[in-house]
């Protein structure tokens, strides 16, 4: 450990380094100078990220240093190798990503929590505890998160000795002992909503505290449909893993499958043909356009402006029908495969997409000003569901949620991966942080995506749409990072010598954006909750692994 004087000197020097060079470099330098690092004898992930191994006793101090260097906490996962558990955290800066790792014995897995330094680490650490049994000391909220009575408190499903089928009982006990935070006072009411809803959405529970219609507090409870994605990935071959990744969250099939492919390809040092990379980006932008069209219409519909719902739903339908015609699936399932893509585009397909981009720009350019200026609609959207900028930063919000709050970050521009490294990506950013601006960002991003697709198509690179991927006979790991339509999407993959999956972890942006929903309800009334919720549009499936 370091003396207080040396710590002060290191902090001051790191501040200078961060200003002159880059936050990742400054943090790496300071971690080494603080004697927190150690050597490793386990597989570290290959990919577009710096890796540093940290001694377990310095785990919380490493988080403090990272925070001072301006890094965003972006995810955590564990990997059980009998007799020990390896924990990895990814941190993001304007200049890239940093992976911190450490190990603990599986007989007594304890680590200091990083949640006091990074509030958005709270739920992910709770998930790791429920899955692996790691005790995060001094954690601000030690309640279970993913465990809904489906397995015993001392059973940890992602440990190697836990069977895939678990230990099923005839009936899973009701999760009636979960302690929601209470508020007491005259005229304060609790309003429980869900987990079963009147529509066809997935299950999630929302516990409101209100005075009349004024919302004082919202607490979420998720993970009602824990699918076991991380467990059932173990033992799959690479194509089987990518099929599974495409189904982590149905509306983000491209984001998750590309991130998983990227992780595998980094692990095996595979070079993807330029034509395949361009096609992947076209698919990702099509996924962004379709979902943004659906969301804009749904946000407007939640406040009774059905005209926009009809118009944007029609645009979404047209995009998805062309996706079905050209790529074989409305939601673009299984269009990305290890080493490339499954479908190519001929001249007719290129012409059809180009005509579609012109149509989209024309329609959106006419519709968005109407939405942004229609008085009765904007009366419901402006100043509704405001997220304070500092809160959005501390929660690590991503994608359109972050960009509506003045957080100017987009992987495609700031940590570009092929083919975006050769493209200029415009990033729309606003500062108001309300429903109106989260809607406007979506509209702007549709236009940006049409521009990117046209650049990718003219000219579409010649060559193959894929390359073979073969195991290399070693235990390898890789990290994938893709800017999905909801934001930064992460995948970690470790493969054994035979090329079978030992560990797969996908991190959807919703892990952080869901928390923002709890914070934005202050000063709003209960009838505003549906439109606030839709403006965030967190993925239940992407969260409930």
C-alpha cells in the first residue's frame, strides 16, 4: 500500500497525465505506481482493452483510482476455475477500455465492494454474488438480486459443480421475503405494479411510493425470468454460442451476436474480410433504425398521440419487411456468424436498401418537426422524466439515455472498431435529459444511420463475406465491444483447447439504464410513468440472463 503523501503525489501526477495523455494510460500508470498490481497465471481476454491484474486487497482502492482518472464502470463478471474464482471488471474512458482482474479462493470468496465508488456496480455485484457466492464486503445493498427462490441461498448456479438443470422442485416458492425499501409518513401509499402486466411485455415489478399521484420513490425488481444464458453457454461450440447470443434479447440480436463474435475473433486472432464487416455494420444500423422507429411511435402513443404511433410503426414495418426479404429474418436473427455474415447483398439488394434510406430520411424529416413542435404533445414530453446530469454519469447510462443527458460518448466514434474506424460518425447530444430529448436523439440517430448505411454501400467492399474459424489448441479468451442501438454492448468469451465455450458473459446496456428509470420519476405523477418507462425502454431479457 502507499503512504498518504505518496498517494497525494500519485493523484496529482495522474491528474496531469489524464489531461495531457489519456485516462486509461493515467489509470494504468497510477495502479502500477501504487503497488496494487500482480502477475497472473490465468487466461486474460484479448481485444481492444488494456488488462491489469490487481491484488484482492487493493480491489476497492483500484476503483477509487479509476474514478479519479475519469473512467466509467462498465461491467463485471466472474469465472469459476475450481479452487478459485477470477473476477474481471471493465472500465471505459474516452481513449478506450481497461480490464481489471483479481482472484479469490472459492472456499472463502471475499472482495471489497466497488459499489461505494461506482453506484452502478451495485446490482451487477449482487448478480455475481447470487451466481458465484462472492461476498462483496461493505456492499451498500446486500440483498439478493437474481435469486428468486429458484435455488437455495448456499447454491451458486455458475459454479462448476452446479448442474445445468439445477435442483428443480415441483413448485418454486414465492419470492415473498424480498425486503423492498419502505417509506413512512402521513398520506404515503405503496403502489405495486407487476411483475405480471396487462400487456405482453416481460415481467418486472415496480414498487411506487406516492402522495396522491405524486411519485416519491420507485424501486424495481427484475430477473423474474432468469433464462440461464450464462450456464447453458458452457460446452457449446462457437456457432452454437453465436446462435445463443442472438437470443439474449430479441430486439438486439445483431448487437449481442456481433459482440460475441468479436470476442471469439479477438480470442483466436481472426481477421474478418472487409465486405463482411461492412455488412455487419449495415445490419447493426438497420437494427437501430427499426427499434428507434418503434420507440418514437410508442412514446407518443403513451401520451395519446396515436398519429405518430401509426406513422412510425409503418416505417418500422417497412424496414423489417425488407430485412426479411434480404436477410431472412425480420429481427435479423442468425445473420451474423463466426468469421463473417450469413447473407450477401447483390445489386438489386443494394438498390432496395438505398431507396429505403431515401424514403426514411424523407419521412423522418417530415415527421420529427411535427413531433417536436406539436404543443399538446410537447407539453407531455418536455420536462417530464428528467435525469440530472450527475446522476446519469454516476449510473453509467448508455446510448440514447446518456446522449440526451449531455454524455457525448459513442463506441463507433470514440473507440471505433472496423468498419467504423474508417467512417465519420455524427453523435447527437442534448443536455435537457427529459423524455422529449430522449425521443429527439432517436430521431436524429435514424438519420445518422441512413447516412452510414449509404457510405457503407457505396462502395460495398469486394471479397468474401466470411472466413473460417478454427480452435488453436489453447485456452483463450476475448472481449467484444459493440455500440448496439441501446448503447455499448459487451461480451466476454473464454474457449478451451477444443474451441468449446468455458465462459460466456453478455452485458446489455439495460443493466445501467434501468437504474436511471428509478431516478427520473421524482417530480412526476403516476400517469407519466408509462411514457418515462418507454423513453428508457430497458430490456428485461437483456438483464434477466
